[in-house]
C-alpha cells in the first residue's frame, strides 16, 4: 500500500461527504444495542452533511481564508510575481499530448497574465514539477500557455521540481535569494494563498498574497437559496477543510505542504 494511497485515504476520512457518512454508519451499526448513542451519531452525521453542503455555512467559513485583493502599492513594491501550479489533467484526450492545465491552474495563470500586462517589466516565476507524460513539467506547461495564449512579454523563469506547496515555497525561495529578490507577490486561489505566503515567509521571503478565484465570500448575499444544499458547495467545503488541515499541520506544526 503506497504512501500516496494512505495520504488520500486519510484525507477522504476527514473530508465530506465521507466524514458525515461514517458518523451515520456508526449510528446504524449500534442502533439495536445503544439506541440513544446511535441516534446521536445519525443526527450528528445528517447535520454535518447538511452544513457542509449549504452555501450559508460554507461561504461564511471561507471568509477566514480569503483575503482582499492585492493593492496597487503592494504590486509596485513586489519585485516578482510567483505563480504556483494547481495541477494538470492527464486525460485531456482532445489534445495531441493528452494533457492540459486544470481549472485551478488556468485561473492562476490568467490572473498572472492580467497583472503582467500592467507590469510588463516585472519578473514572473512559475512553479510546478513533473505532472504529465513525456516529462513535461507543470511549470513549463504554464509558461507555454502564458506565451501562446496570452502573449506575455515579461521575463519568465520556471521551477520544475516542486511536488507540493511547501516545495513550491522552498525551491522558489532559493531561486529568489540567488537573484537578490526579497519582495514578491504570490498568486493562488484565495482560499489557498495565505498558507503559501506563510511558507514563503518561513523561507525568508517577504511575500504578499495576490489571491484569485474567490469562492465569493465578499459578494454573496444571504437568500433562501443560501440554505439549500448542493454538490458544488460541498466541493468548496472539502477544499476549505483540506486547506485548514494543511495550515495547521504544515504551517503551525512546521511540516511539509501538499
């Protein structure tokens, strides 16, 4: 049994919907022996399932992760823009090489390209290791996309060995120190970028968050629909809980990062 499989299994146990389903199954398994405890487990599981799929609760929690957009003054102070890879699809059969950037990464390079147009002399560093067949690195695929799809003129450097957020921060920080760069803006999803910035700072870089792809904490209004559960919200909740676990384990406790 591989470590990767164990890692994903443990993640599944604490993330929705399995975390709630486990509570319900425990309740059902002891229903005939301990009816009062069984009812508590079943009711708790149902409540947890509802909360994790309901916009009002999930997007209220997202406010603890998502920070305001980066300011013009912060961008002008930064010496480089760092873009972290968010993953590659290897089942993109519509393309000749059968792979493409996933939606998370596309959102990141799209925002990076938007900023690059405003600051054409600012250095851009893309970070992401081998993530596709034929030894294509995620960083190289990101670079190709920025050059071909967005016609970026900025100088672009790539870091091709990172496998997770911690390695993104460590490897890019080593590059930055060799370039005598200490102030950078880091682009990632709004719920994820705070952890990334914290890791960069651990490695001695004065990083600021340049969040993108908000879940909508700042603009969502509470309506009747806010209390109706849906699958998309549960996916967002899973991302938030994953991020919370990562922040506690890898930032507060000083481990690596995923």
